[in-house]
């Protein structure tokens, strides 16, 4: 079974930059997986940040950017703010109408 | 504005079938090019994609759940439903319904508030 791996946690200082990654247990992530990224705060449904690798969803600040780095999908937060403290999930399209979510990364801003 | 609302029993006994419904309001479930998804999240854990349906009836399921999952749609009621059979405690989770824009985008743009289903005797 395919596992989509993310770092369990990251800590970033206010104003700092952090890059989260989303990889496959076997193989490389490419744009063909249409990676997207979600932010989830406790008790809330997730919201879309980035889709199709690097397209920001409407209303998402430009400090969030998506890319492919070192055969993984990546989400970079540049100039982190306190309200960026959340869980972040990637999701990959595996083909055949099937999606797999990543394991999630908890980002702490302090 | 389209909204989604999950409904169904909050407690299901082991080995029984979990049944949930998602009601779409503010728009027709048949309009536009949208897929209708179920996603779940055990307490304190990550998100798991369960499956989806397109309104003409085509479905896709998570390979790990495929043998137990059925998703159906009732366009006359503007609803889609999830059935998960032979449940165990591992199926205890918050279940979300979500609208997906297009077929491969991974853009789940509208979510229900989620409903907690507990599997316990």
C-alpha cells in the first residue's frame, strides 16, 4: 500500500521560513500526482492552500508557495505568522480516481 | 453558496454497517463538474481519503477500504451516502463529506463540518 510521508513536526520562528515536504514510500513525486496542500486547525475542516503543485487557492496569502523539490512535493511558508501554527496535509492523485493523503506535519510558530 | 452537512448515527456496533448521508444545499449536486467525496480522520490522527462519486454514478474507492465501502448518490434528494460494512474500532473517526472540483485536481473546496462516528458495543 502506498504511503505518503511528511515530516511529523516543524518549528519556525515568527518571520522565518519553513519548507514542508511530501514524499512517496517508493518513487518520486512529480507534477503528474497533482499535489495539493491543506491547512487544518483543531476542530475545523481542512482548507485548501495550494493545488496542482503550485497554484494558490483563492484568498491564500502569497507567503504560501508550492513546488517540487528533490523528488518531493513541497510547501514553503515564507515569513511565518502566528496564525500559521496548524497541521498541514498534502494529498496526491495516484491515478484511477484514487487519492492518498500524507501523514501530516504539525507546524509550531515560536 | 453551496454547503454540505453530514448526518447519521454517531454510534455503531462492531461488525455492523456504518451509514452516513451528506446533504448538499445551496446548489444542485448534479450541476457542474464535481466529484463528491468522503474523507475521515480518527481522533488525533491524519486525514484518510475514503472514496468519491460522480453524479452519473461512477465511483472510486481507497484500495484499503474498497472491499467494505459503497458510495451512492440520490440526485432527487441532493444527497450522497457512505456505507462501510463490517466496522471495527479502527473505523472510529470524524467523517467529512467534501466537494472536489474536477476529476484529478485534489481540490476539495467545500467541506461539511464533520460527524463523529464511534464504533463500540
